[in-house]
């Protein structure tokens, strides 16, 4: 059995009905008419698809096709495994930003010394404890994307401040590595396992019983793929949205009133792939004076931010981003809120390129800015 035949068997791709719903739903296919998930599957079923085919790198793995597929085919997973085969054969996609992000990730697989926690000044953190905050790659994003004011470190400070308001003093480590999401989805399984192994050793040595995430990619990777590759983790991956909603419902955290009309963008990894839709909306609605107006395409129908894994950022990506920003502006909102640092970067990049007016804001910055002093446990 060929490698592709094995992937077809593993992902049950042979259940494809050839209906074309995937292609009709695909944001890439709307811009690039020669890209078609249905045709990739069809060519694979007939043994005509090869790992060297560059079309597999155009897929955003956003799962827009999967949530609508009548046969429940997991096309993003099929693409992920196909890319793994391509990588082993020496075929890659085109890295964005001259491969700088891939280089940073590769360096983290070694015994590198990092300075990624200098932004913690004034916040309460610990070296050991039951709660570990997994920051993710935010510290590097602020350096790479300083020209568009990425805001990633501000978001990380906001999350730690929110945890402090909850009465939590989280472990935040200078030795944390990239979660490995991009390596995994770009076909470099070995790099993913190296990064994951270092993170698991670090977290277990901290004594943490739960690991809190604000990054959708980190949360999904730890929740779904770390157990798949490493078994029982010995701790619970938790998204901060779950904790925060619980604290606000209990009346432990109080938010100040501030007038704003906002719309919310569902990150693919948080929404379609992790199933978290209600929690961010509940938080926005809990902010006194903030009005949430939904875009026509939201929740499971929300559109991707245009690129993933720092690969194949193209005119197609910019077209998708521009379409999404215009859709947000058409709601009458003055602010587009997202809960993903990468979505924020991609939309700020597009906003800068096209001179658009709508503001792009991190959900956790909104919350942190509105937490009343003295809030939280006594």
C-alpha cells in the first residue's frame, strides 16, 4: 500500500461523495479558482496526487470544509498527513517572512538560552506551582512584527494580570518552547516532537496540575495532539476563557463600564477545531457598555484570517483578510476583537497595507483594561 493510500485509509477519505461542498465552502477556492479540496481528494483516490504537488500548501487547514462535509471527512487532517509525507520526501511550502519564524522555532529545539520573560515586571508569577501559564510565541511575535505594533506582549501581560485578579500566581518560565503547532501542521513531525518533549519536561518539573492557554493553537496542540503522541500528560490543558467566564459568573471579577461597538472574529483553532464559540461572546457581553454585533459569517461559518503556520502568505491571503475586515466594518462596529495573537497580526498587517480604519483589539486586553481595582478574591 502506498503512503497516500494509507493516509486515505487512516482518514476515511474514501467516504467522499464528490459533492463539492468542500470546494464551495473553501475561502482559498473563492480567490484561487484552481484550488479545490474535492479535486485533491479525487486525485488521491485515483492515485494521481503526489506529495510534490504544491496545492497541499495552499490549504489553510481552517476546517471550513469539514464542518459542512456530509461525509464527515477531516480534510485538514488529511492535508496535515500529506504534508508530513511531502516533508519526508524533501518537498516544502513557501515560508512567509523569509522563514524567520521557522528559524526561531528550529533554534528552540536545542539547548538555547532565551530571554522571553522580561515583560513580567510588576506581575505576580512563581517558579513552581499548580497553575502554569503557557505563553506561546508571543514574545517573539513582538520582535518580528514590531513595525505593525503586533501587541503580543501586551496581550500576554493582560492574561497574567487577569490570572492575578483571579487570585492565581501562575508559573511562567523562561525555558518554555514553541508548542510545535506550526511544525506539526507543516509536516515536520520530528521538530514537533522535540519541542513537545522539552515543554512536557519543563511543565512536569514545575509541579503544575493544569496549564492555562490564551493562544488557540497552543491549546489545541496540547489538548489534542500532545496526548496523541505522548499519552497521559499528567496535567490538564485549560483555556483561560473557561476560567474567566466562571469567575465572572461567580461575581469574583467585576468589569468597569466603557462604551464600544465591537464585532468578534472566531479563530479557526479556537472555534471550528476546539469548539469554543460561546465563551468569548459571553465575556464581551459581560462588559458593561460594550455592544456586540455579529458578522454575517461567524461561529462555525467564520472566515479564516488568511494564512496559517507562517506559510504561503500570498495575494490570496491578503484578499481573504481584506474581505474579512470589510465584513467587520460593515457591521457598524468600530473594533474587531479576536482571541488569537496570529489573527491579530494578520489583520493588523492587512489594515496597514490597505489603510483601513477599523481597530483590531485582543480580547484579553479589553478585559484587562476593564477589570476594576480591588477585584478578585480577598
